[in-house]
C-alpha cells in the first residue's frame, strides 16, 4: 500500500529545506513533476516511482489538521505548512525514504510529522537490484508522468491506502485527472477500518471508479454498495450480487444524523458577479456563521473568500471549477461546490452537508426560509434536502448507513414558469406546495417528510413524474 507521511511545519519549506529533504535518497533518485508542478516524484534511475511529494500548502484554516489526521495530532497553530509525501510499497525502502524527507523538513523548520514515529533524518539507499525491471522503463520525454499508483493496468489505476481517513488530496485529484485522460478507472483499495471524506466520495463518483475494501479474512467488496468483488482482467469487477456480511454488520452510532442540502443557482454572467454567495447564505442560515475555509483539495487551506473563489473560476473559465468548503471546529459542515458556464449564465451546484449528534438539533423548521432567501437573492433553480442516519463527523465508513430520506424540494421561478404555475402547484400529494418569492415570478416549496418516513421517496417520485422536466 502507499504509505503517507506528512510534515506540518510553522515555517515555509524553502528551496534549501526541500532539497535537503529530497536528497534523503542520495543523488541516485531522479526527479520528475506533474505538468503544473504540484507534485514532485522521486524515481529510481530505471523510472520506478519511489515517493511523491506534494507542493507545500499553507493552511490558514483552524481545525483542518485535526479533521483529517485526528485529534491527537500536534499541529502548529495556523497558518502552518502542510507537506505530504507518499511512498509506493513497490520498493520496500520507499516508506523509509518518505519518512526521511519529512523528518529532514521538521529538523530544519520545526513542527511535527504524522504519523508519529515515521520521521527520521537518515539517508535511505535503494538497492540497485530492486531499482527497476523491464516493465519500468522511463517514459518518453513527451509522455506525461502518471502519478504514483500501486498497480497500473490498461483499464485501471489501483491505489492502496491505509490511513484512518482518506481525503481528496492534490495527489488523488491528480490521479483522477490522469485516469480520465487515459480512459482508465480509479480503484481505491483500503482495509475495512478506513473512512473517506465526503469530498473524496463525491470526486470518485460512480462506475468505473470504485472504493474497494480488502477483507482481512480474504476477498474484496465494494465500500459503497457492499457487493463482493473479484480481480479479473486487470480490474475489480462484481462477483454476482452477493453483499459482504461486513457491509451490513456494523451500525451508525445511535442518534447521529446527516443533513444534506443540494441546490443549484444560475445568475447572469455579469462583470460584477461574485460567486459563492449562495453557498455562504445557506451556511449562515443553517449554522449562524460563514464557511471557515475553502480550497481545491484537502486539506482546505484558504480562509473563506467569495471574491477569491470568483477570481479562480474566471481564470479557469470556460472549464468548470470544483472547490471544497469546510466549517469551523465544533460545527461539522462540509460542501462541494461546482461552477460552470451555461447558456443561461453562470451555474453554481452546491452540496452542503451538516452533522448532528442529536436528532432534535436538526433545523428542519428553517428550511423553507432558506429556500425563500435563495430564491429572492441568489437565483435558485432547484433545491433538494435529505436527512439520513449517518456519522455526524461527516466521514464515510465502509458499511451500510441509513438511506437519505427526502425532506423538501424547491422549484425555482424559471422552472415554475416553464412547467406552468397551475400545473406545478397541483401535484397529487397530501401536502400542497407553498409559494415563495414574488407573485409575478413565484417559486414553489414542496414539503415531503420529516426524515423518518421512507414513504417520502414515493412522494418525491410522484412529484418527479408530475413536474416532468422540473427536476434535475
């Protein structure tokens, strides 16, 4: 498995300290980098990957190290620098090399290394007899370097990870982009104690990507569906429809809930448009405070700033922009946010998730006023809110959690106008919609349940059929 070693330093890793770290393997390992320079690779002379080192990241967000590494990590006070090294287990000495890279950084700059005990400052020699094989020949100069993965076949890139919580790091984002370019799947293989962050779960999406759980007793199963898997023809594929016992044996701690609000806003592409304000409005409405930070990967490193988010999206246009936002410590909240250009203007798709340890804390009573605010001020087109029995810390375990149950759906003025107000306001449901917004351009808010009745899915399906194209 790849072994992750992270240096958390109060001072910036400058050229001198980085070179000291990268020289942990002596002069023999070669250096390569991704196209944007975000990840540097230490490779053997024969081209076999040893360690990848991500560009140091300045983290301004309080609680981010604890969120991703655990409460026991002795992280410096923000702002601090986060430098992540990842060793491939294809070469036994690579893990020690990663520990030496990070150990040398903290020796020069102060700080700490995670996991505890991984750091040292010795030189690590990679024996020549393990340096490469015929299959490890270096790529041609004009061939992009594929990020370090544990297994690479014609169809699949396999990453083996073993850390308590796997986030959407810059490296994993790089792997995902590379697999798309190469028309490959990404299969993330972990032991059963590992959890994923919600941003990584979102980025993995569905097939052909997979989260694969390696059962200590032997065999594999899908971490999201529980279906047993088998390695065949260079990829993991379902072995029938049988669900692994381990997937259904564990249980979510009682009383914990996860509220998810997914909404889309569309605004005209005007010069003064500032993005992220709908996300901030929803965050304030549900928590009483704005997001604490945002970034393009995890750890989330930047203080929350809609204007900086807008600048990034403009620089990347017409390509879409994907970002992650997190809340302050003590108030579990995380969002994924996607900005795209459409024929109607600039669309922002947001999925905001909040965790609660007590069902009575879930703010069901303010969802209608949230919908009204997004309609009145932010160009809401659709919003779906669900509630499920799931971990309040917003991490995803590899076992069956409660299904999300619909609470409410809101249809914005544009789609109400397209469908027709008379038709849209008369679905065959016991509870009728409530009209929001101005009388001339109304939106409709459809209550569907309180998060305890599975029949809310039936109500949503009935509404879907009634509205036709009104739902995404």
